[in-house]
């Protein structure tokens, strides 16, 4: 858009300014020559010149048709054409001291919109604060529950179960029978050793047991060893108990053979039973199978010694 601004000086000197090109001229002829230069036309190409007519103004721009209108109502497509006409026009009046300025649109701030935005912002902040308070409450509850659970567990073990048997004393007190040996040969290592282990635990009062489970899903086990309750992180203490019970059970094999002498005859059913006992009571064929058997037995034990909170 071409914009014409004319500013009046203190001594009635007139300056002509082109805002598009940032050019000021003290002579009208210089200004007119600028208006037809390639530089100005390139910047003003496609734009519409709007000029407000001041008192005594000589011409206007038709913003709808992009034409230049003289005071006498004659229209020209270019500013140069209008300038040539003005040299001969009788109605031409000197341009007054009043400034001709560009129209501009100033955005009006909507107070209602501002108030609504502030209100929404306040509501959003309140929602955030509520969420923060809720989350903090949940976190505090979880922390308190964890502390209470830990305190209750310590109280249960060290106060209520302070008279519990030591784990190795428990193994020593287990009474195994030949029927346990035969049962293991029949149902397998896992079931046979689990039956012996569980029978010994069930014979004891809950507070006398040397093993307790605080979390069945994760199989968190506590074992009393050397008069101290400890969390059995790797289940090594319980695995040792399983090995001792299995060994105690298998030691009966010679007594069983004495009770069943026909087992020495490979043609008898007792010999077949003897071979099954030998195979089943000694555990897995390798360490990997042993570990699998231990895990299954520990799962069976955990179900029995789970603490009811």
C-alpha cells in the first residue's frame, strides 16, 4: 500500500514523506519523481493507497479501484498522471499545514475476554492444586503404611515370636519315619519333602515356628537363625533346611532294606520300589533340576507360614 504523509514545519516549510520507502522530500517535485520510480512501484505493487483529505487537500485515492482522484473529480490510474493534471488544474489549492496520515486499525482489548481468560486460568490453577494435594495424600498414606507394616513385622517377629525355635533346632526335632521314605519314592522329591517339612511346622504353635512369610506373592521369607530373625533374601537358609530334611529322610534307606530284605532280589516288586526310592529321594539329576525342586518346595512352605495381617 502506498502511503502519503505530509508534515508541516514550524516555518511553514512542507515535507513530503513516503513511509513505504522511508523517503522524505522537501520539494513536491522530488517527492513526485520518487513516486514513479521502480523502487517505489515495486513496493507499492498491488496495494491500495488511502489518503485522507485534509483542509485544502488537492487529491484523494479511490481505495476500491486503486485510482487517484483530483479535487475536480477527475480520476487517474497512476500518481504521475494525477501530478501532470494538477499542473493545469484550476481547482488546485495549496496543501494545508494539516498532516495527511495513514489509516490504521488499532486492536481493541475486550475486557470481558480478559476477565474470562483470567477466570479460566484461576480454575486451572485450582485443579492443579487439588491434584497435587491428592497425590501428596496418597504418597503420605503409602509411606505411613510402609512404616506401619515394617513396625508391625518387627513387633510380630521380635516380640510375639521371640520364643520361636531356631531353624536348625527345628530340623533336629523333626521325626521322620520309613513311611516318609516310601511316600517320597511314590509321590516324588517335591511332594515327599514338602509333606515332612509341613508336618513339622503344623505341629508347632504359630509363634513357635522358625519361618514366616510376609508377602506370599513375592515369597518374602523370614527365618530365625542363631536366635536372630533375618529376611532370607536368596532363600539360601531355607534351601539348606530342605537339603537337611532330605538327607535325614534318605538316611533311613538301610533301615528300610533291613525291614524289606526281598528288595535285594532284582526280580521282586520290592526291588522296584527300592529303586524308585533311591531315584526320588536323592533330588534332581543336576543343579538346575535341584533349584527347580527347591523353588516348588519353598512355594508350598510359604503358603503354610503366611502371616495373616
